[in-house]
């Protein structure tokens, strides 16, 4: 049986011929769902960390690792997003620990509609710094909330 390889954020995702991608992704997510840690502050989502193997999250001073109404709501919205029933998040993000440049990049990226893409150069132009496309790429690499702001 031939296999098709799709790159996925956590590694490689193997799909069997004839299997729907949606079903395969749902099955794969069930296997890795426990690999996510979500940290919230009083302001909103502070960090979403995808763990690898036995890696343990480092809890930032500004984040709380306890079950609160906000953390339960975050979990619910992420679950809906991963199932494909949610296209955007209603939750606020706490980017206060980031530099002003990274915050500006993430706030602009947040405006990109679901399912659409833009280049780093486009984002750089939007934030008023057209020569900063490489810096935009680095800022997005440091994104602490990758599911909420892709």
C-alpha cells in the first residue's frame, strides 16, 4: 500500500491511499492531543506549547498552570478549531512578554483570514517596515500562541 507524506507541525503525517485527510488528521490529533499545554494569564492566552516526548513545559511567571474558566474555554476553542468547526478564536491573547516589534507582527498576522496566506514581505509592508521581511519571519518563529495566531 502506497503512503503519501504530508508535512505537519509535529513531524510527518502518513496518510493511506483512499483515506480522507480530515479523518486521518482527526485520528492523528487524538494521538498527540495530550502533547499540548496551554498557559493563560489574567489577560488571556499567554502560551500554547506543543510538547515532544517527555519534555515538560516551562511555566512562565506570567502564566498559570491551573484549571480556570478561561483555561477550560481555551481548551474548548482549540478542540473546536482542531476539529474544523471553528475558524477563528474569540479569546484574547497576552503578548505582554514579547517585544513591541513581535507584538506588531503578530497583531497584523492575526488579521489574515482563515485559510489564506501572506508573505513575510506583505506583513512587513503592512506594519510600515517594508525591508523587515526576514525579521517578520523570525518574529513569527517566536510566536507563543501558534494555533490562535497561525
